[in-house]
C-alpha cells in the first residue's frame, strides 16, 4: 500500500504543478466570481437613475400599493407621476427620470403600455416591477389574500405515490445545480482523464514504464495513478465548489431567488454518489486506451469519440426536459456513460423513481469496477508494444490471464 | 579484459538463472530458446544484433513480460517485491519523466525501491556530486544533455544499492570522459560482489568489462561462455593484410574493412587462413606486403557468428549450454 500511495502522491503533485491545471483550477471560480461581481457593480453603478416616471391616462394606478404585496419591489420614491406626456418627456430629457411609462386610456381593453427612455434603457427588472405595480393596482379593491394569490400564482409539489421522492416548489437550485454539476463533471472528466491518458502514453513512449514496473506491481501502478487523479479531481471539485458558493453568495445580494434558495442536500448526495463511479469509469477507459495504442495522438482520437458517449445528455437536453420520464431518459439513465448527467438533468424536471436511481447507480458502479479491473491487464499487455496497437484478440487474451 | 572473471568464479549460486525462455508476439517469435546464468561479482554481456531478442529476454527476466515457455530465477527465486527492490534496471532509452526536476524524479524512483526519504537524500547528493550533476539537480530532465540524462539514469539504477544490475546500452550518449566514469562505477559494483548484466553493441566495452557473454541471434543463444575462452577459440578467424589490389569478395571472408591502409578480414567459422593466403597469392593483380593472423576481437567474432549463423560451430565448441560452464565451476 505504501508504494500505491507513493505513486498516487507523485501523480497528484506532477499534474497539480502544471500551469494548465492551475489555470483551470483557479480560473473557473475567479471567472464566476468576476461575472457575479460585475453584475453587482453594474447594478450599484446604475442605481441613481432608476426613478421611473409615469402618466396614467387610464386612471388605473394606485400609488398606495407601492412597496406592498405584488408591488413590494417598487418604493414610492422610485416613481414620479406626471399629468401629461409632454411633462414626462421633458423630465426624461432633463435626466430626472430614467424612463417614462405611459398608460393609455384604452389600457384595460388593449393591454398595451408605452415606455420611453433616453440614455440607457432601464433594466428588465424595472419594467417587471412596474408590471407588478399595475397588477397590484388593479387588484387593490380585492381581498388582500386573494390579491396576493393572484399576484404570486400557485405552488405545485409533485410527489411519488410511495412518497419516496418529492419535487418541492420553487426549487431554483434543483434546476441550477444539475447544470452546474454537469459542467463541473465534464471539465473534471476532460482535464483529469486527459492527464491520465497523457501520463500512460508518455510513460509508454519514453519507457519510464519499464523502470516503474521493475519497482512496483502493475496493479499498484494503475490503482496509484487512479487514486492520485481522483484526489486531483477532488481538489478541482472542492475549489470549483467553493468558487460556485462564493459566486452564489455574491449573486444572492441582488438576485432574490438565490438568496431564498435552500441547499438541496439530497441532490448533492446523488451527485457525489454518481460522480465517483463515473470518474472511475473515465479513469479505467483512459488507462485502457492509453495502454492499447502506441502513441498519445492515436489515443486522443479514440478518446474524442469516447467523450461523446459522456456528452450525449447535453445534446439531448431539450428532449430530456420535455419528457424527463420518457423511454429515452430512462435508457440514458441506465447507460453507464450517460447515467450521471441524465440523472442530474432529470432531477430538476421530474420525480425520478427510486428503482431507476438505484439501478442506474448499480450499473454504473459495476461498469466502473469492471473498467478498473480491465485497465491493469490491458496496460500490462500493451505497455511495451512500441509502435504497435494492441488488437482485440490480444486484449481478450490479456483479460483471460495471459500477457 | 578486466579481472572480473575470477570474481565471477567465486560465486557458485547464480544471481540469475534463465532456462529455455521463449516468447512470441503474434506470428513473430522474438525469443526461441535462451538459457544462461549470471553469477555474483561478474559483469555478464548479453550481446546480439538488433532485433535478436536481447531486450525481450531482459524484460522476461525482470517480469515485465511473462515468457511463453521457460523459467527465470532471480536472486534465488521468482521475482517478488523484495527481490524487485534488489534490482537496478537501466532501460535502453531513458526511462525518466522529462517534465520534472531531476532530484524529484530520482527521489521518487528511489522511494519506489523502498528507500526512506532521508536515505534517498543522502545517497542522491553523493551520486549527483560524483557524476557532476549536483548543480543541475533543480533542472527539468528535458533541459539536460543526452549524456547528463544517461548519467541520471545510471543514478536511478544504482541509488538503492541493488544486488543485480541490468543495463541496456549504458554508454549511449556518453562522451569518453563520462564513459570512463561509468565504467569505473560498474567495475566498483562488480568488485563489491554485485551481478551486472550488460546489453550493448559496443564490443570494445564488452571486452573491457565483461567476464562472460551470451550472444543471441534470431532469438537463440549462439555463443555462450567466458570471453577469453571464446577469443581463444576464434583465434585465426581474422587476418590483417597489407598490399595492393582488390581484397574484397574473397571466399570465406564475411567482413572486410580497411583501416590505416591495412585490410582487416573477418573469416567465417570454417574458413582456413592458409586457404585464404593461397587464394590471395594466386589472385591476379594482388601484391601482398603483409599477411598475419589477427587477434580475434569480439567484434570479429560477433560479425562472424551472426553473419554465418553458424550455430553448429558454437555447439561443437561445447559452449551453447549453460551446463558446460556450470560444470566447470563445480
């Protein structure tokens, strides 16, 4: 075991110090935080000119509802009423207001509003808040509870008959997290898998493998590499995860649904449970391909095709969201290379039956174990075939015990 | 030749015992029948032309390949982890991570051989200073010259003080000064009772270092025994000729090369120098100023045996089977 950990530690340090790895490790969270920070700065920077003027020809607006109920996002000081359109436009030209909304006389019949702006259109959230103002004004005569229900709509909780799976309303994180998990998974798989492929091919090409295999067993070497690269992926996920949390904390300052969101621990558990065997599957495949082909370039070409097998759910995202419990979605969930992403994407769109979750995990984990079992055997058979590809017959003989 | 033969004789239990090894890759029979023994305190030369099966034999010996047939005993048994730790292997090409610092790579390889970190650090400093690499320890391997990389590989081979040292073309890329240093290192290891198996094409290095050799051709051992004995056996199988005329295309001559005006003619195993003299004397347009038997060099013997493919001769000399040597030792 000591040698296995030595190999793991060496692989970890070797790739951790690479500029490309450090760049992707730090670059992604920094990028996310910057995006969120820029969003916040632009909001703060544009705060002074957010007063909106309006001309109510239809006589439907009720300033007393501002700051309450459906119009809680608008405060009285953010709205300026004008008697005529001309006065409003003059104020807009003078910069007293950032925009002017005219409610025509026939609004109740036609539903149309007219909005003006001068330099820089006010953000969508301003127009959205104004629409809430109109909605709240029209409902001002109703029972406040009814007005609130009309304003906010209904919340739907979907639950399986057995009660083992439930999709709560307003699960913003349930939709965001699967995409984030998919993004992180693909990056982690591509970078770490690429490193693993490269290390196997390099050692084969420069014959370091001969020195290594006279010091450690093939299993120690392969499992050590896989362990080192899992640790590398874990580091990547930890740093990226912290980056995502930091970005969410920043974004929550100005994006209310994020502030109200709860951490979906069950989904996180599922993501972790599927990620680890998925990564082992990638590792096993990369070692096998790196061993079977004589040169790194040839291996890369094969890996490009293999990667598609992991990306399929992304290509079919529309179909999966439209019919998250359809035959295709179930099939992709049960197929090892697509299981993780499909399950993650379906999570936000449907209640996935427990049997599918357990079956998908069991198939994935078994396949991952198989790939890790196959990898050292093919590695041993193929590591010294300089300039020659290991054919299927030789691979089969290697699996049956010959070398 | 070195005095290593006597040291080799001192050991009676072989460090390596290879019997009837065979290995095929698909339709290609890389090794057909290879047997030899290597004893403590000797440098054993494993020779052969390109593609003869030397490296495959070494790899089977080191359990990198599993043989299709035959047995290997290393350091008294089959190759387990404890025995692996007593082996130092220098492959034909440089088996080092090129994108890492020299001291990082060597420390890693030393630790894989079971050394603890302080011991590695202590021995590494000593070896790096001795081979003039101390100042370069912080450099990446790919920044080092070919010769420096080869010396680094030698350090990786010897850092854990192995009992069996297997080196494949150890002098590749080395200048004469560094070649001499590495030869001294190997001689020291031999004197300390280590077994060294050296595979090389440089016959003068074999003559200088090796006490015994095995010559492999087409996957089989075609010559096996002590270097002195083999040279005695092949004495008269080369002649030096000076004069005027055409000395090429002569019957019984397997290799003809001209050096400093003199022709060096390697003869086939069954050729008679007297017949050659008579042929030259009667050849039109040839004037002989000098004709003498050359001292048989391993180079000539190598060429003669390989080109002739004369296994019968080697068999008649009683040196094909390792048991001949073993019996003598006993």
